[in-house]
């Protein structure tokens, strides 16, 4: 019996889910601003209590590893590591972009779709992105990209492209076939996480770090007066 927990805190949405034998059986989600630290562990406890499960009943902890919000990723990583150490469970880490690609597939791709472009907002006109096949396989490196009218010109010329993520709305000047403005959901981690579980692709819990892609830079708030 496969029982997994999923934690997704890489963007503005905080979401968690539980799965049993390849099926999502419980979820929690909230888009309350800057509340990941106060909600993530609470969501985990609520779900386990709802189903009458203990941490020791789980087979693995599955985490969205980034790229995304520095603070959100730290919260998710800390919660996941706590569960792993407490329950002596393995850790599975899934790219945020992999999650979004599978969300696009679950939502339905445009007819004749040749590629999926999941995009995580990196502020201004910069996004974190990679090219995916219609089946959800990553076909390029994950990288930060500053968008302009020439971005991915060759890709769009090859056929219909689906753009999904919390940066989708600011990409609407691009000639994509569809745009889905959304945050990654914990439940969409199911397929890639199950694939990693089958291959026993686990992280070293003690040394795991989220995939920030860019270094965090602390800034001094501007004076109000």
C-alpha cells in the first residue's frame, strides 16, 4: 500500500495532499499572503487526522523543490525534512516546473499541442522556465529567461504551445495557443513522484537544499518618509 504526502510551497499558493495507491485522497490549499510558515504544518496535521493516519503510515514525503519563492521553498523543505526525520521516511523532490507541466496535461492541452512552457514568475519580465513535451518530459534545462517578443520564436513556429504558471498572464504577448494563470498544486505532483518512488530516486535528507536557481539577495526596505 503506497501512502504519500505532497508539499507544495514554491509560489503564492500553499498546498498539501495525501495519496493512497496512486490516488489523491485528501488536499488542503490556501492563497493567503505570506502564510506558508503558519499553514503548512497545520495542513499536514489536519490531513493525517482526517484520514486517521500517522506519519509512520507514510511511505515517503514528496516536496516541490523549486524554482520559486526563496521563503516558500525554505518553509516546505523544513516541513518535509521534519517529517522525514521524525518518521524515518525517504524524501522525493519534484521540480516545480514538472508539477506545472503535469497540471497542464491534467487540465487538457490545446489540439495539436507540440510543447508545454511552464513559467514561474521571477519578477518584472523574468521567468523560470523550461520546454516540455506534450507528455510532460522536460526537453531543455531549467533557466531564468527575460521575456520579449522574440522569446521561443522557433518553438512557437513549430506548432501550438501551452503556457501555464503564475507568470502566464504576463506572457500573453507571446503567440501561444493557450494560457493558464495558476500556481502549482501539490496534487499534481502525483505522477512524477510515483515515477521517482518506483525508481527509488530519493534525496539525501540531511543535505538536501531547494533548487533556488538564483541566489537570494536580501534588501533594505525603502524609507516610508
